[in-house]
């Protein structure tokens, strides 16, 4: 029986994807699992590279359908009782997936668990936070630029969301939440997903004892302008869904910041 379905969305990040898959092959989780790569119309040979690796199932999304929709494609095609959403620009060390799964097993009120994310030098990323609001966004940016990130990311806590770069969730909770909202092409889909899960009375856990390396933004680097546009659209869609009174103000702010739009 497959317990964990590892779902990796890939878009023109072949080298990172190969590192990610090689790490999973060299130090595979002990928990019965499967690995699915959903390719978002890559043109750099990513899909072929993934197919060349034993035990990896590759699904062609039919084009660049966005992160949320590609995740949902992978979820619907998978068999595990639990789902690990994993970015292609991550490297998962030995034991990390099993440790995340153990957290869910020990904490039946927890639906989602995320690890401490660090870059290649060990510098921590602020990969969790409060529900997005204008004040919370300001606070998150301040904290991310402060010298407190290392300290904050060593504390076990129950935030409103954890990063979708590495997020383990039970299938039952994902299904109950309606999977990821596909109106979010890229960015904020993880915050929205966690909000849907919390709305059902379930908890989100940040587990600092588990570390995963995250290179951050490598797919986005291949198309910076398109990424910027996708972020703006998702950001606005998030406010339209969760804070509709603020959406016109955000729309005006975007127009003033980027008058060419």
C-alpha cells in the first residue's frame, strides 16, 4: 500500500529536478511511497530526464498550467494516503520525509506539516507565517529581513500556513479542502490551501527538527517577467477571495507601482 505520494511540479528546471530526484533515490523514505513529476510544458528536457529515472512517474500537464493546477493533476493521479508537495528546487536529506510523516502520526489534530527550509549554505528561510493581510504581509517582510529568522525557525509552532515548497498533508484533509484553488497560478496557493484546511478545524505544524534544502525561485529565474505577472495576479486573486474590501486598494497600488500594466 502506498502511504506517501511525492508530487513534484517541474517547469524548465532540469538540473534542479535531477538533483531532487537523485536525492530521493539515494536516500529514499522508508515509508512506502511513490514519486510523481508533473511537467508544466518544460522545453529543457526535464520530462525526459525524469522518465530516465527508475520509479519516477511523469505526467505531462499539457502546457504551463500553473503550480496549483499541476499539483492537483498529480494529486488526482496519485495513490498515497498522504501527499508530499515538493518543489523541484529542493533536496530532501535522508529521514526527512519519514520524520514529517511521524509528526502527523503523533499529532492527530494536525493536517499539514512543513519542515525548516534552508538554502545551500544553511541559511534559514521564513517558510511559515500568519494568514495574509496587509499588516501580516508587512510584518512578514520585516521579519524576513531581520536577524531573527534563524531563531524563529528553530521554534516548533502552529502557524496559519507553511510553505508549499515542502508540505505534507493527509489526502483526507486535502480532499476535504477541495485540493488547491486553481485560480492561483503561482504564489499564495499554499496560504490559501492551509486556510481552507484550518477552516475545518484542523491544525498546521511547523517542525523545525526536520530540515530540507530549498534553492528558491530557480524555475522563476528562467522567466522573471512572467513570474512577476503571475505573482501580481495571484496576490490580487487572494485578496479578492479572502479580503474583498482590500482588493480595490491593492489593484490601485499595483497600477501605481506598475503604470505600464
